[in-house]
């Protein structure tokens, strides 16, 4: 086993301060709707409406009933960095995470899926096997959701996509963020020193979140830095209130795409925020690098797929089930 893989598999499994863009929107919604009256409330509502985009897929579960009864839900969180979400070229997903939120256990589980994971993409036999990050490029959010559902035999209730390149605008709207880098490296003309608090504007923050190959943790390391950046945005000046300006709200709407409607976010804001108390990070691990069709891919053993399936289904209070059958193993 190479050193980078060993480092990745030995990484810490818990982070008490992890955040993601879904929780960002929820927090903005909650504060805007309760503390700032109708103006901010409707501004956030309009932003959510602009970001809404159905995946065009029949959901496996009745999501309205889930929210009404405060049952655990799952969200497929994806990130791109190839331009604004209104682009004609979709690009591939650089980040893919399954977020499960359980208000009964007050826990959130974030499961990262490496972008190079080898899969057979549903509906695209001629393009398979392929890296899982190609699923979105081939068939948009619908195919990305189908691929994850079939690979792990889990239901995906909602999806959300954040344009990481668009975070340049978001970070600049809040006046920059201060981050303590998790490692020392140089990238795109910027230098970062581990543990040294660094004020970053949008472009520097993007560079910090994008670097991949010099991080011994690979995809997991980049996702950690992306979440660190999002956390920096949320905790700007120690308060969500500083984010509630029209420029920030418009930037979120412009760079986010989701099938969560305003009513869904309202339900989550009132019934699910306790799940932020305990946030656990895990990773689809144990993969081995193989060259398939001339591409370097990561092949996941069936045992690791089953382990991940068990973790996610347990987080959703679902009974055990055999993992999916479209990943290469």
C-alpha cells in the first residue's frame, strides 16, 4: 500500500465544526426568516426559488412525508468548478458527498465518494465503466443520483450542487475569509502555510480549495479544504447575520442548484438543525488503482461498498440490505 493511501485511510473520522453548503442555506433561511422580518425572508425565498432545479427523477421515497414526520433524510451534495451553473457545458463533479441528517439521533453523517471511483453508469453502457464524476456530465443530476443509489443501494432524497468557482463571488461578498491552512503548499501563484491564519479573497480561497495532487489525502483532503472554506463563509465575523446582504443571497442563488424547495428548507430549518450537534465524516475507502479503458480509476472492493451501505442506511434508520451491484469489484 502506498504512503498516500495509508495516510488517507488513517485520517481522523470526526470533525465537530464541519459545514456544507446545504447547512449554509438552512442557516441563512432560519436567521432571515425569524430574526430579520419579511424583507430578508422573501429575499431568501426568492434565492431558493432561483436555485431550484428538479432532477427529473421519480424519488424512491415520499420526501414530503419524511419531512412532515421528521424522519432522517439524505442529500447528494456535488461540487463543480467549471464555471457558472448556467453554462452549456456541465463538466464533471469534483466533489460528491452523501449527507444524511437524522433529527432523532441528532447526528449528521457525511460520506465522501472519490471522484475517480470506477462504476458502470446506468443508461450509458457504451460509456461504462467510467469514473463516477462523469455521471453528471453524461446525464446531469438525474444520472448522478441514479448512479449513487444503485452503487450503494441507498435512497437519495434530495440533491444540491455548488459551483466552487462561483465561491469567488460569495467570498468577496462577505469581505474575504480567514482560514488556517491544513498543510503547506503552493498553487496557482499562491503560498499557503500550515496552521498560519491567512486572509483570503475569493481567488485565493478558490486556489486553496482546488489543489489536489500535492495533498497526501487526495480527494478527501480537497473536500476537507472545500468544507473549511464553506465554514469560513458561514462563520464570518462569528455570526450568520453578516451574510444576510443582497449580494451574498444573490451569489448563493446564482451558484447553487438543488431540488430542495423553500418549503423543504423551512421544514429542515425548524426540525433538523439539532443534527448539526454531531457531524461525522467518513469515506468510501479501501480502493485500489487500476487502469481501465486507458484511464486511471479507483476500484472498490465489495466489502467496502457493503460497509458504506451499512453506515448510510443505519444513519437513515433503514434496515440492512445488500450493497449495490454496478461498481467494479
